[in-house]
C-alpha cells in the first residue's frame, strides 16, 4: 500500500490542489510575468505591421564619411520621383547580397543573367502610406530582360511592344524592359495617383535608358500569330533540361503546342543538341514508329521533337497530335530559312560534349 507521501507525488488526480493557501507575492509576480509577455506580443505584432523603412537599404561602410557613403544610383535617373512623390530608401545590391532585398526570389533573376539591382521607395508627399517599390535589374542582355518580364506577367496579360522592348502597365504594377534592364514597379494601391505615377515612371525610364533592337525571335514567331505575351526565353535549363541553353520559345494559340529554336555555334553542335532533346523527351515517352525525332508522351499523348537545320535547332513541344506537330515543324523550318544568316562570331557555342538529359520537363 502506497504511503501518503507517494500518493501526493504520484497522484492520479492531477487537478487536485494540496496547498491550502497561496502567497500574495507569488500571485503578483505571476501577474507581472503575464503582463510582460502580453506587452512583448503586442510589440512584435505592431513592429510587424510597421517595419523599419531602412530595413532593405544597402549597408553603408561606417568607415566612410556620411557624404561619401551614399548608395551608388547606377542607371537610376536623378529626379525620377513623379509629381507628388519623393524618393526614399535607395539601395544597391549585387549577386552576394541580393537575397537581402528579394529573399527567396534571387534564384529567378540569377537564372536570367543577373548583374545588379538598384532599388528605391517612392512615397507620396501627402499620404506616406501610399508608396511605390521600384526595382531596376541589370540582366546583361536584352533577351534576359524580356525573359524575366515574361515570367512576371499575370495570366493572360499581353505586354505592349515598344520597338524591341516590352511594357506592361496594369492595376498597380509597371513592368518594363529597356535593353538589358528590367524595371519592376509595384504600387501600394490601385488609386489614380499611383497609376499616374507609374505611367510617368514608364516615360522617365523609356527616355533615360537605351532600348533594344527588335529581336529576331519576335519576327520569327509573329508568323505563327504569337504575341509578346506568348514568347519565352530560357538562358539555361529550358524545359528543365540542363543541356538546353539559349532557347527561344513561343506558345501557340491552342494553348498546348510550343515551338522552340536555338542558334548553335556550328552544324555539328546543332546535331548534338537535337539528339539531346530527343533523348530527353524519350525519358517520358516512346519514339513514334517510323520517325527518328518524334516522341509521344506515355501519359498525356502529346508529341514533342527537335531536328537540326544547319546551325539551327528547331522543335515542337507538347503538340496535341502528330499531324499538328508535323505541320508546325514544317512551317518553322520555312520561317527559319527566311532569317538572315548569322555570323559565326555572333552565335552562342553549344556544350562541347553531350550531357545526360535531366528529368522533369513541363
């Protein structure tokens, strides 16, 4: 039989109190702890709703004089703030500290040849809660800038062509390419003041930055009815194939069929890459009988394939049937044949040796 002490320590009546009285001091200390925890919780919630506006500014070297420690503006034009807004929070970021500004998304822009980011916050003079967050990316090449913008477009959006560049202004957002630069400006609301300011920013940057020439891929895919919003550019890992770089693509009006083109360094490199595409598609399908390049997906029944045409690699992906794939490839072969020959020095060089196809294409 358990002793009284054992019953008190090993009691099965967990809610039973054995103390007859409680110290008032103990109660006061407990209340103080609960109040302190409540105050800390309230402070954390308030700080989350009111972040420090300087949080994402690039750090200034404390060893420099204040005047010399100003952040480099790069290509950001002086006086870029539209009427009624003031510039604040200027920042400059390279590949090493890009995560500070866009943590979680730096991989996206690095895939498009990221070189540098300049950022600024524009604040309305009469309403500090009305802001525009501005990000200007140097992506090295006009193709990279266009590819980055295409990936940021809302579903179904069709950007405007401005010469060789793209522009899209909708609701509270402005997306713009000017040559190798990609501008992303997001307003805090969809009011008339923000929309007017975004339109003014488009005019400012269009005049301050050098634009791009009309890309050859735009003219090529326009023959298929593809608009600016249907085009894509993959500087690397096109369709999740690690060997596929510098690929231009366009989605056709049926919403399924995608055409793609690559300019190889020479005919041998083009033949190698076309074979790699064939091997990659075979991972998810079976070769079409009687063909050396068409592959039918074993699950969806879609048809994909690629062939070499001189120094070009041309292909069709995810066509609904073989007839569609054959027809689009034939037309693509004709359109590529109309393009002016590309000087050897201007062509990107394909990998020297075939690489194993990676799994996972869309």
